[in-house]
C-alpha cells in the first residue's frame, strides 16, 4: 500500500485565502470586498503562459498550480488566493485522492490587481 506524504520542504510560499463578502457603507450602498480567511504554506508552480488577444490588447495570463495541505480548509472557486501583492483567481479545486490531506487549486493570475 502506497503511503501518502506531502513534502513540507516544498511548501515554501505563504498564501492568504480570501473570500468575497458584501459590506454596506455609510450611504447604505452594498459593496463587494475581499476578506482574509487564513494564511497557509503552499507550493506555487507555474504551468504555462498564454496570450489572449482581445480588441487590439494583449492580456497575458499565467496559469498556476497551488498545492496546500487540506486540514480544516474549505476552498472553492468563488474564493481567491493572495501571494504577496499577486492575486490568484481559483478556477478549480481538487482534493487529491479524496483523502482530505492535499488540495490542488488551479489558478490564473489577476494581472489587473484590482480589489473589487
């Protein structure tokens, strides 16, 4: 039987899991904002870079694989990860071997870096 092990030495980066919530401002308007949930150690692996040409503009998107321990973490596609000043939008989440030990999030980097 194969033993499942996560190499702790590969989890070198710190990422913050963020969830979008709605807040009401003083004027009564509802605004969306991102709230930090927790900070985790992760391995961030770039997969590929492709360029999307839209209306004479080039939008370079970096695809990334983010690997984390799963203990007590609920990660969904409506959340995002913050790595330093970089914003990583989650496109899919996989629970490797369905054992609740390792999560792999496929992400694209937000090059606009807008908070809304």
